[in-house]
C-alpha cells in the first residue's frame, strides 16, 4: 500500500470518528487551531494533512496517533 493510500485510510478513520461523536467540522477544526475549510479539505481528500495535523486531529477527538512496526519472525 502506498503512503498516500495509508494517509487516506487514517483520514477516513478520523472523519468517521468525528461523525460518530456528533461533532461538527468547525468544532474539531477550532480544537486543532485550523480553519473549518481546511478540515473539510482533509475529509474530502482534496488536501492531505501533514503529520502535525494528524496528531492535532486525533487529539481533538480524544485519541492519539500510534506508529507500529511489524515484529520480525524469530
């Protein structure tokens, strides 16, 4: 899977979580220190969020970003 596809998958997860919580784009964007239009662009795929935005977005929803590496076979 490409990095862009992975990023879109994470973006979709965050978008679904915002909707699940019943929060508006404006509420979450304000918590992130970003404009509502920016969050809208992230959610509709017309703009990809940078790493800082992903951390802020997850935190605004009460979550966090975790990076995992596959374990090597012994």
